[in-house]
C-alpha cells in the first residue's frame, strides 16, 4: 500500500500545482490511487461521495450560510458597529477596537469570517481611512478579527470538523470555542493598542450611559440571536442543526420584517448565493470522504501517527510539529478541505497522547484561521484587500504583529486544555469523567509511554 499512498500524495500535489480546483483535485487523486490499487474507482468514489454528505448534521451548513447572508445584507452589522463604538470607541485608536469587537460579535452570530470581512469591513475600513488610520492597518485588523467568528459559536467549520472526526458533539464544540475565540480577539486588540500608541491615533468621544443604552437597544435584537442559538442548545430545546434553521427564521423576520432593509425581491439572489456556497462545501466534503477512505486503506494515518510518535513521545513536541504542519498547509489550502483531509490523519495521534478530540478540534480551527489571513490563498485577506482597495503585498508587512499574537493565542489554546474544555464541562456538554480520561498534560505516563510535564487542567477528585 506504500505505492498507493505515494501515488495519492503525488497526484494531489501535482493537481494543486496545476491550480486545479481543490475538490476536483481531491476526487481525481483518490480516483487514480484507487485505480493503482486495483479497486473499481468509479463505483467507490461515487458511493463515498454520496455517503459523505448523507449526514443530518450537515443540514446546519446551508442554514447558517443563508442566515449569514441575511445578516450581512440586513443592517445587523451597522447596529453592532454602533453598539461596539459606545463601548470601546473612547480608547486611543478606538475605531480599531470597534472594528475588532464588531467582527467578534458579527462573526459569532453569522458563523462566517468572509461575511464579517465584507459586512463589517465595508463600513469600518472606509470610516477608519477617513479618520486618518493607516489603510493597510485597517485591512489587517478587519481580516484577522473576522476569523474569531469561526472559533466563537456558532461556526460552520465546527460542524465540518464534528462530521470529519466521527462522533464529536457539535454542541460541545460550540461551547469549547467561546473562551479561545475571546482570547484571540483580546490579543488582536493588544496589537491595535500598540499601533494606536505608536501612531498616536485619536480617541473618539466617550459615550454617555444614555447613548450606550440606546445603542444596545438598537443592537439587542441582533445580539439576541446568540442567546436563542446557544441558549436553545444548552437547554436541550433543539439540536445544533435545528438551531441553524431557527437562526434563518429569526434573521429573516428581523431583517425583512423589523429592520426592513431586505426587500422580498432580493431573496432569490440570496438563495442562489447560498446554494452556490453550499454546493462547493458539499462537493468538498463528498470528495474528501473518498480520499479519507483510500488513505485508510493505504494506512496513511497509521504511518503518520507512527512517524510523529517516533519523533518524540513528548506531547509538547508532537503538538508543536502538528501545528507547524497545519500552519504550512493553511497557507495554500482552504480551511474546509484541510479539516476534512487532516482530521483523520492527526486525530488518532493526539488521542494516543491523551488529548480530547474537542480540544484538538478547537486547536485545529484556531490554527487554520491563521491561514485565512496569509497569502497565497487566504480568503479573508483577498476580501479585505478588495474592500480596502489595497494590495496583499502592502498589507502583509502590517499583518506580521497580528500573525504573532494569533500564534501566541494558538499556543495557549494548544497547551492549556482548560480554555477549550472548561465551559463544555460546566454546561454539561461534556462529562467531567469523560474529560478526565484525557491524560494530556497531566504529568503522568501517556498511553505511548512518554512523560507529560505540565500540571493538570481538570484536577481529579
């Protein structure tokens, strides 16, 4: 099977170099690999693609995509910007903080980083340009801050990871992303503060309590969507998939009926955009299912696992290696295919180290979020540069401090499991006994025989 694995990898890389669309490259590489193994590829690939998308959990993706389109066009971003402005606008470089906080809030209710860049950036970047902020800095803030919405729930990529990992609870993933997402946002704000101090950016006028309350009242219905989705899941009223459908109904009523910023005539266009995006995601998932099957047949996950664990039995070293590999992958591969391809490869490795699969999911998503901001294929970077009317070459230098703090946040998420696991345990999405079985970073011998040196996250009673 070593030959099959080599053919799979080489064909896949060759197709990527030839700029073949990623979904087509995955399917063709799987097809050729199966052909070399003497397997009838037309039947297997088609069957695996169908079974790969035949999941109830995946129904949440088109619903969250549609609700994100409704929110982006329906005036919700503008109300969140006004509210964030009353909270942090008075600080030096206040508009940068407003931008970051709004991206966190909008991303958390839309579940889309691209929607946050286009919706929030469409207003904030021109406004910051007008107030004398550096154009490249404005794009960098928006681009990096928008990725926090993929870590803070709800998030489409968490659903994709849950499906790729097999039996991981989507609700647990949602809860696990709250603290890491906030941490990433705070680190981005630290960089904003450094830029504001060095460039001596102006402060906005401090809002009065009355102005804060008025802005909160205008944004309340938008923010209440978070309460409905997360609260409904925690109380057991509906599942994460049902919550996605409810978010569409709520966003429709709010943007069409209450705010009246979306006309009924626009809905066919939004539905078409949703259908196109959903089709792309589902094609990726289906194609990746075929690749996952042939990778398993070729023993690629077992080979990679043995290589990584042979490199070191120390989880600090192994996880650092995995993070470096994912950071490299994220520079040339979009997040969805990266999660689908590398989850089956790396998940057995980290589980053997005693790492919980929910914790690994948050680590992987936080890692690949950095790739959305890096050339050559960073989707958020491309959108941000388009909105800000600048070039990637000019923005990249300004992005370096943001990359630095995002990597620091990633290391904290990786090596401090409490950040990801504390809230799911407290809200009942994960059992404490289940989490305690994860002997990761507890100073005991690992299942592979190594010794872990860090203190326990969840102390045993």
